[in-house]
C-alpha cells in the first residue's frame, strides 16, 4: 500500500475521533477582533497538540498568544515550519447562522461553525497528520515546527516582533501553511506568494463647518471637488497609475510563471456573468491573472462627504474623505509607495491630509525551487489531481514576515471547499475536505523529508 492509501485507511478507521477533535477546537470561541476567548483557545490548541505527541506551549505576545510546537524526528536533516491561525473572524450577524457559530454541527456532509475553514479545520490537519503517521510507524524524517498565531484576522500586529524575538527557535528550511478555499473546480490551490497592501486615507477640508449650499455655494470651496480632481491626477487613460515611480520596482513574471498563468483555468464570460459586469477594467494589454498577480493597483476603497440619506439636504460639505488602497507586487515596498503617494498629493493638492492606515509587503517564492515542486507533487498525490498552481495570490497575508525575517521559502496550499463561507455566516468545511487535508499534510511532510538538504537550502 502507498503512504497515501495507508493514511486514508487510518483516517477511515478513526473518523469520529478526528472530527470530535476539530469540534473541541471549534467550540472554543477565539475572536481576535473582540478579544473573545482567544487566550482560552490557545490553551485548548496546546492541549490538543500535546495529546498528539507535539511538544507545545503558549507563548505570550504584546497581543494574543502564539501556540508553538515542535516535533523533532531523530535523524532528520530537514525542518519544516508549519503556520496557521487559531483566531477567527467575528461571527456577526448571529441571526444569519442556521446553527450557532460556536456549536459545530454536521449537515449534508459539511461541518458548520466559525473557523471551520478559516483556519481551525485546516491547521488541525497538520496536527492530526503527525499522530496518525507516528501511530502507523510511518513518520517521515522531517523535523516539524508549528507556529499558530491568534491575531491573523486582526492583521497580525504582534507577529513581526514575535518572529524577530524567536528567530532562533523558528529556524527552519521552509514555511508551509494551508489556508483559503480551493478552486471552484474542486482542485486544491498551491501558491507561492501574496500581494502586499497599503491603506491610505486622504482628508480634504473646506470651510470650518458644513454650510447652506445656496447661501454659500460658489465662492466657498468644496472639498469633495478637491478630492475628485486629485484622484483624477492619479490615473492614466489606460487605467495605469499615474503616480511618479509607482511601477519602478515591479518585477515581471518569469517565463515559467507565465506558463503557470496560462494553465490556470479561466472563463472570462463565466466570470462576467458571475460578477454581473459587462467588461473588465484595468490595462487592456494585461490578462486577468497577470493583473491579479503581477500588477499593483491603486483603487478607491471608500468615499465619504455631504449627505446621501433619505430626502434631500442642500449642504456644502466642510470635509471630504477618501480611502485609497494599493495592492503591491514583488518587489514594491509599502513605505516607498506611501511616500510616493504622499509626494503626489503634496504636489497636486498640498492642503489635503494624507494618513497611512495599514501596510503589508508583497512576497513571492520561486515556484521552481525543489521544495516548491515537492509540495505541488505532494498535493497532486493527495488529491489525485493536479493542483491549480498560482505564482501569487491576489490577496494579502503575512508571508513576507516569514520570508524576510526568517529567510524562508514560503509555500501555501488550500484545503477548504470553495464555498467555505469564510468571514461569512454559516462558515463550513466539508468532512471530505477536512479529512483529505490530513492526507495532504502527511504527504507534504513526506516529500519535504525526502528532499536533498543541500537542494532544499539552495
Ligand atoms: Zn480569514
């Protein structure tokens, strides 16, 4: 029997216990944004890891704690750092849930609860795979380290300091995590990087108070127009960003990455139908995936001024606010981009205030590294189908912290069903996806164990 067959047989034999362990973790709320139950959840997770043979402890941070674990294997030369997060999104609105968010329930082959897919169900597969392999006497020769944070859903504020302070403890050869949904076709996704993000707020001010638009409109400046005209200077007719130096450090895809882009299934008509749009935006010479993975954006994520409530109000607003969001690609730097936007604003609308709201750097690991290829192969084995390989995810994640602070190649896979409803009511993971994740983690450990250490570190 192959490793994957043996693991599957064992999963089949222990199914109720595996699901019950997930239920234990799901029953403990851990809403980082609200500070609800997070410390308690760290303890539950530590206990589960200990029960699965992993030496685990809860390490405090300035915010919510990290649960750290080690599973050293005698004679192993390779070390894999496995990441996940045990905190969850706020479950509100409670009334939209068919069963309560912290009382897991199985309906039609799906486990419903907050955190099932994002990320408790996915992180637990790694832990379950360890004990299952050990019990079978099949633990591959790879040292495993686990870092499960409690602040991912709150943008990981304590993670940078944690990684710096514990760089020795976290020393490894590669980073692996499972998070996010599969492709709509049901194929798992493997990705090697994420876009960065910079959130910026612009505030324009006119008179010192809102005014009657009839009695004052005309000679008194309107801050809304100030912002509209400023925004207009930020974009070229082909929808590229007009801010000086914005594209300076953008790295184009390699030939191999281009090949990967072409292999990702894409049906433009279906996407348009699904989104209810008649045409795509963005520079017309760039494909959907090239835009999402290799091009930065500067977009408007919020606008507020004046009155848009019921009825009419003749008001000349005293203040207008716009929120901009830049998604960044390798090798752009969030601080550099913020500085360039601020310089642009000083030039075109010097009285407009510019505030930095959030920042996260882009990160990209080469899909051609031996460890990248090993993980793609492991996932293909586990699911019996080629994964959808994305060089970069359009969204953002704290990948760059691991790449920069610890110097690791960073590789992600997705184990949850496409319709996991992460961040939404009725979040779920199918029992099948949860159990398949255990197989996937076991095979990833096995492939990484077999890598030539010199190649792994090259
Ligand atoms: Zn999330």
